C-alpha cells in the first residue's frame, strides 16, 4: 500500500525501473526519482506522516 502511494507521489513505476519483486513489508524508492528538492521535501513529509501514524497506534 505504501509503495503505491510513494510511486504516485514521486511519479514512477517500480516495475519499470527494477526487475525484482518486493516483499509486502518493503518500500523501495530509487534515488534517481528524487531528482529535485521539491520531490525530496514531499518524500520527507510523507515519511514523517507515516512515522507519526505508526507512533500513535
């Protein structure tokens, strides 16, 4: 679920970039898709929101 959210946020498809299968608990973000400061800030905010939601549980 989180992998798909990250892919939509950063506009990439992991199946096009990498050939290996991800496990359900893994999230993979290739460095080449974080090519601007804006995308880095978006990713940072996304990770922060995910962390906060996990901590609150």
